[in-house]
C-alpha cells in the first residue's frame, strides 16, 4: 500500500505545485454550467496527475472529474479531483486542494489530499490511520451540536432545484455554534479528520469530492453515513461526516420534517 500512497503523494504534489505557480495568474476560465467553472489549471492538473499515475500503474482505471477514461476493469480505480475548490481558485481565494484516492475492488484503500497554499499533506491508508504532514490525526471530542462547528456546501444547480441544502443550512445555523461554507468539500472532510471541524454534511457531491476525505475521517475515528444513518457509499452524493459524538443530533436535524419556509412562517 505504501507504494500506492507514494504514487498519490507525488501526483498530488506535482499538481499542487502547478496550482501554486499559476495562482492569481492570467489563466483561462470556462463555464461547465451557469455557476460551475473550470479553469485551464483544473485541466492541466488532471493531465499531470493521470500521467504520473499511469507511469507507475498503466493498467489501472481512472475516474476523474474533467475527462472520461476508457474502462480497463482492473479492480484498481484512481479517483481524482484535480482541483477541488475551483470557484475559490478562479477568484484568487487560497482555499483549494488536490484529492486522489485509490479504490481496490470497490473499497477505498488509500487517500491523499494536498492543500498547496498551506503545504498541508493529508495521507491515509485503510487500517493504518490518518495523518497531516506525518502527524497522526484524530477527530474532535466536542458535543453537543450547540457547541459544534460545522461546514457544508451548496450544489451548482441550487437556483433551479429545490434540493439545494437551504433548509438544512438554516436548521444547522440555528442548532450549531456556526456553519462555515469554505468551498472545497475534500478539505471540509480533511478538517473534520483534524478535529478542527466537528461535522460536515452536503448533497450532490461526486466520488472525486469524497473518496479520500471519507477515508481520512473514518481513519481519524469519525463516523460517516448517508442522511438516513446508513453505511456510506461514495457514489451516493449525500454525506454526513462527524466526530461521532454529534452524529445522532445531526441525523435528527437532517431528518427533521419542518421546512425552512414553515419555520419562517411560524415566526410571522
Ligand atoms: C465543489 C467544491 C464545493 C462543493 C461543490 C463541489 P469543485 O468542487 O467541493 O465545496 O460545494 O459541490 O462541486 O467543482 O470545486 O471541484
Ligand atoms: Ca470537487
Ligand atoms: Ca474539481
């Protein structure tokens, strides 16, 4: 497993270094949707990462955000978000990362998240713990929810689909100490693993946003489930990750049937 981890580390560092060099320079920005951006640096990062992984493991499969790759049915799939936090990157906000995981026979086994601007390298191997720059990580022991700091995000189609997280955001803002929206889901998960954040939830995420971060939280002693408390599957975009201690309260909030508009009406 260590050699797979080293492959992921080298690829993440190469892409992260490129992102740092090109940060706040005049790179091309295109639209994938009305609010969903992709920069020249996202594409160049993916190219670097795929090239670097293929140099070591030419027979492995690749699942990455910006391109489709022919299926090789190898049982080994590298799951890659070349630049998580593209909107931040495009606006010159230094909060973004590279996320790379290796799934072996459908089990995420190795993960790396690299935050180049802070030189934070998060690494994890299933069963061997989670680390930040070589220091072992553990989730926080904070509870209850009222004293907890959470993070979340909102989908790109939030203006046209009511499944946009606004209700849940409203309820958690009332129920927790505070909720942050940093703009890079992989880093939100990595920060739950460090114990700095106590919980994170979001819907409509993709396997590349989640794979490495979920393993980091689990190996740091946290709990990761779907919104109904079911075992987590990275191909289900609805995720709840926490320090474990506030998980039941967070599930209760996610499944509370009162809606944001009802709460507002009841105040009128
Ligand atoms: C996005 C970020 C953001 C989350 C979005 C993701 P991208 O990824 O992780 O925090 O709220 O849903 O799509 O597009 O920057 O790779
Ligand atoms: Ca992403
Ligand atoms: Ca991305």
